[in-house]
C-alpha cells in the first residue's frame, strides 16, 4: 500500500518478536542473525521508498537488543569473536545505507545524519567496551581501520557537503586511537602533530573545516598537558 505507517507497524512487530519469544537463555547467534536479516529487509524498503525514519528506528532497536543481551549474557571467553563479528555486520549494514543516501543528494537530511552518527557512536562505544581493558592494541587497530573505512565512504560519495560527516568521523576515529595507545604527554604531542598537519592542509586548501578541527586538536593538546602536570604540592 506504499504506506510508511504500515512499515512502522512491521518494524515494531519484527523487533518485538524476539522479546515476546524469549525463553531467558542465551541465544546470541539466533538473535543477532534475526536482527541482521530484519535490518536488511527494512533498509531495502527504506531505500526503495525514501523512508528515512525507518533506519534510525531499526538501529535504535538493534542497539537496545545488543546492550540488553550484553548485560545479561556476555562472557569474554566465549563471546568476544562472534560479538565483534555481529557488531561489524550491524555497522556495515547501516554504513552502506548511509553511503547510498549520500550518493543521492547534495546534502544529508537530519534523519540521515542521525543514522550516520548513531551508527558510529554505537560501534565505537561497543568496541571500546569489548577491547579497551584487555585488547588495547587491537582496539587501536580497529579505530585506524574504521578511520580508513570512513575515508573510503567519503570517496564513494559525490563531491558535495554530504562528504563532510564521513570526513569528520574518519578524523574522530583516528583521534581516538591516540589516547587508546599512548599515555601522558605523548597523547598531547600526537594530537599537536595531527593538528599541525590538519592546519597545514586547511590553509593550503582554504578549507575552514580542517582549520577548525586543527584548533580543536590544539586545545585538546594543551588541556592534556595541563592535566598531566604534577601537583604543585
């Protein structure tokens, strides 16, 4: 019937089904596989009909299920690798949709930007939770790969303002990798070097966004140095 309201009912019914059928035991593979298939169908529908409301709602429901399952059942010894695999699958599904949305217009709509940011935030937070304590080098590598992935997404989008959110997320992921791997004054030094590189590129290309990002990094460097100073007493 070409109705977004009916599609929203389908979304609600689809995401309520696992909760209604839950037996209280760990069924990670079944649950996350179901969510991946459901998301694929909803995103195909959203893409065909230009219904931008469906993907953020589907992602929000996926996030709720993930953290609900994680709180109740997650064990690093047995769940780490499959959890990382499913997280990456969920991220890739919504990231591909964001790239396709960016290729269709000069700018992303507010709902499309919300989807892009929510997907990145979910993936970054979940990765940090899984890897920071015991697998920090792998987290650093994951952040650098994520930065490279966003740069690739930016290249896939046509030259337009739609590229800017992807570039910002690429920079954010690379910047977060520094405090994950380094400590003390080395964090400030690395951020200052990154800021200098961005400032040089910004002045050379006349890009005010790059210069603004460089300024933020310089401020972070100074704040980090001040916080790392020994107490006067």
